[in-house]
C-alpha cells in the first residue's frame, strides 16, 4: 500500500478493506457520545464529515474541552502511541453531526509498521492536534468568559475558517449551547457575549455560521 504526502488518510483506511476486519462507516448526531473515558480502546477513528469534541472529565465532575477535531482528523490512537493496550482517556462527542470511518486498532498498527509514510502522515495530524490542545488550555485559562469566547472563535477561524469578502466564516453550524459547553460557560452568557460582538460589528451570524470580520482586531479584545 503506497502512501504519498497528498493521499488522504481516508483512502488509506479504505484500503484496509481487504483485511479480515474492514473499516466501517459510523454516523453520530450532535451531542452523541462516540466513546467514554474508560471504554476499551479497540478502534481508531477517521473523521469524514463534521467536527468532534475531545474533553477530559475530572473527579469533581468538571469536563474540559481539549480539542475540536475537523474533517480528515484521526483520533482514538493513544494505544498506538504508548505501545500498550489501554482504555480511552478522553470523552469523544459529536460536536456536529458526524460521519466516521473506523478500523480495528490492530489493523491500523500493522499498516503503520508496513508504511513509514503513513506513520508520518498520522504524526503530522497529531502534531496539529497537540498545538490546538495547547491553544484550548490557554483559552480556558482566561477567567473572563468574554476572553474565553473570543479566543475560542479565533481557534475556530484557524481550523474551520473559510475566507470570504467580509472576513473569515467558521464553516460549522454552531448553537449557543454547543459553544457554551466548549468554553465552560452557559448558553445565556454566550448569547449575551455574542450579541455584544455583533453590536460592535466584530462578527455576524447567518444560519448558525459565524463570520469574524476582523480577526486581528478581535484578537486584541483579550490580549
């Protein structure tokens, strides 16, 4: 199985179909759990459509978002990195309606051993996720909810943004509740803060898609 730099990991997953346990396509509606912390790590997931939220649940019951995965991301790979069988560390939830391709972890591990280039593709994807996790931690370090929201919007611009005439449109349909859950706030607070940004002409919202008109100016709101 030849893997080139521009070859989508989705194609690689599909090429595993000749194995005894071929990949399967799974769909999840928004807010549905893909796996819980403590679940056995038996499959690796490739995100075909939508966005997936990874969060860490702490003993006090607080749930902290650590990453928001976009299309063409791979997740559920901790056992591959450690070399040991382990349970799930994160709570994976469909942030939007999602479509996933999943394969048994043993099959993915074998593919990585046979294809160093595939390993590099996956490593690049994981490096990007680590960077986003660091940014999410910085976002949640802000005690002020307005700063958290602005920082989160900028992360979404980077990872889900589509340039347009008016700025950058975040290519996700985002409910106020979904945003609130991601930044550890409430729907009422997020609605008020988004309203403030709209009044300042910093953002606009159309059919649940947010457009950030001046990202650099917006970034100055919390620096």
